[in-house]
């Protein structure tokens, strides 16, 4: 699986509703790699300053309007409400914000899912001005928790509900695309990411994930283009740089890819995925001693498994072929 990003959002404090947005690696869904999770700390994208607020209405009515048809994306940022109008003295809002924060800080994903469900059940029938805001976030974040447990269809349902409640929000659509990627539904994921980028053309996560979906369809040149756009928008976005290096390799630019891999490893020496990719590249170039030396620094034993590289990591065929040759040495 490529380095896709999902987004979590929540409240920061009583009376303040700017979302706490964290970029999280989709790899956490399946325990992708110990060292890849170290890479998460290397991604320091600026937290987006769009909030999920709603005009007053009963959430339950929206749930009854949920459609079973193919999803039609129509993100409307201009509908974003003014969350500063929420009453800071509303005790229910305070309790809801505390529960959201508790869910974001849950010790494990099962507890997180339970807490998001608690938020939904407790507030979905309220009529306060902030209710859809809270419940919309809860649905989206519960979708993230379910996706990390492999409950992909339930996650998709939650993202759909979140989008219905938050028609201006890109996050549920972005996260829906990630879940579709995990299911191998790449064309559908592309539709989701294109909708995100139509609403927010400067979103590096959207460009990165659009590259991932094209990688799944072996459109390597397009993937390089999209990853490059993500890097241009967020130069410190290490995941996009890593993805671009892999796409460059798959497209036939091995020398350029190798330079990118080395550059990333100078900054993040524990980035096992890049080091394993570098091993495959060096081996294919006949630099066997260099490849062996780099291999000794790969800490994640799963890179010894071709099956894992195919089914879970989903390296592109050219890189996978060269890694397979190295492992057979």
C-alpha cells in the first residue's frame, strides 16, 4: 500500500471549534511498518484552518435521507458556517467537545470507535446549532477508526454520512478515497480525490493520494506528476517524496529515483521502505556490495517477504521484480 493520508478532526477547547487535524498514515490501518510509523512524525503539514460547523437542524432527519446510489461528490466550501457563533456558555457543547477530545486520545482503536459511537448516539437527535458539526466529525472519525480495523464497508458508510452532514468538508471525501484504495477500487478513489482537489486545489494530501490511486492502475507517469505537485505544495511532505521516488522507479527513471531515495534517507535514516527500495535499485544496477550493505540497515523483517510486498505493501511491478531478484540471491 502506498503512503496515503487520512485526516482526523476534533475540537480543541470549549467554545472554540477550529478542528484538531492530524495527518495520519493509512498504513496504521494494517500495521504497515514500525519504521514507516516513524515516518509519520516526519510529515509536518500545516493544519488546515477550515472548520466543520452547521446551521441548526435535527441530524436524525439527515440520516433518513441517506442514499444507496453511487456517491456523487459535491463539496461546497462556501457553505462552511461561522463556528464563532456557537455559544461558549453552552454546557452541552462543552461536554461534547470533551468527549470528542477523549475519543481522539483513546488508547486503542476499538475504544476510539466506541467513543465516536457514544458521541453519535448522545447528540444526533439534538437541535442545537452545533449538533451536526459534532456528529459529522464523529461519523468521519469513526470511519477512520473502522478503516484501521479493516471494517472498510462500515467506514465507507460513515464517510458518506459525514459528507451528508458536512457538505462543505473535504476530509470525509479524502478519507473515503483512502478506504476505496484499500479495497482496490482505484477509479472510484480517483473520483473522490478529484472532488477534493476541485474544492481545495492546493491540498497536498489530495495530490498525494491521487498519485496513489494512479499507481494502483499502473499509470506511473501520471503518479509522478501528482506526487510532484504534492511536494511542491509541501516540501517537507516526506510521504509524497517517497511515493514519487517509487513512481519514478516504476516509470523507468531508476537513476532519478535512486537519487531521491538517498536524499530522503539522509534526512530520515530509519525510513525502512526507502532503504529497502534503494537495496532493490542498487542490486538491479549491479552494485551488489552496496545493496548488501544497505540491506543490513533495514530493520523491518517483512521486507524479506515477497508475498507481503505484493499483497500489503503493493510495490509496483518493476521495483518488486528487482527486490525479488535480490531476495533470491
